[in-house]
């Protein structure tokens, strides 16, 4: 009897924690201006005006579960000579010269029990804007889709993708 009570308590506790994390994630996604980043990187300039493809900077999106954050070396390919007088580029340069990584603030975070693979979606031809919105037009990147289960399931149905629970859940 005591064992069942402990198991029930354990299940309730972790269910509550998962629910709270999901709620926090949802609140963060709605109406947010997005997190303040250590460098005010502009997707409007890079993806919008210059027309860089998402995968130019997020190089592992086609081959990995995660899209990857561009390395400072990737940034410095252009910024060793471009816009060097701008304060944000000077911050970038200091990180590069000191060999220190830039610690970016996470924008998207799914609940712990959800598995998402960028590789599968990119290879299926799903446009990045489907989930991320028009990043090219965002002054500061923010989560624009709820990424709640119903939203994802509707998208899977629209694209003829699997809707079995184990497709997305651990």
C-alpha cells in the first residue's frame, strides 16, 4: 500500500512539474518580445536585407536534431572587414580575440517529453517560417507559434506526416 502511495505521489509530482514547465514555455511564447541577447544580432539585416539562407548560419539544421548556433568564426568570415565600427561587431570581435563563446539566450524550448528533429523537417521541405515565423522581419527573434501539441499535430496532418505518439514523445 505504501509503495502505491509513493508511486502515485511520484507521478503526481512529475506531472505537476511537467505541466508547470509547459505553462512557463507557453507564457514565454505569447506576447514576448523575445529574449535580450548578449549581442543584438539582426535577422532583419542578415536574412532579410542580405538574403542569407537559414542554413548558412544554422549549419547543422539539415544533418542534426538541433540547427546549431553559428560559431564566432562563421560570423567573422564577414565581420573581419564588414561593419567593424559598429558596437555590436566590436563585442563580437572581443569574443573572437579572447576565444570566448557567445552565450546566446534560448528562444525556443519544448517540454522535456517532446522530441523534435530539425533534420527531418528540413529534409521534408518544411520552410523554417512554418514554425519560426518570418524571422527575416523580426527585430529580435521570438517564439511566434505556440508549438503546443494540437498545433504540431495539425501541421503533421496537413503534410501527411506521422501522428503516432512516439513520433514526437519520448
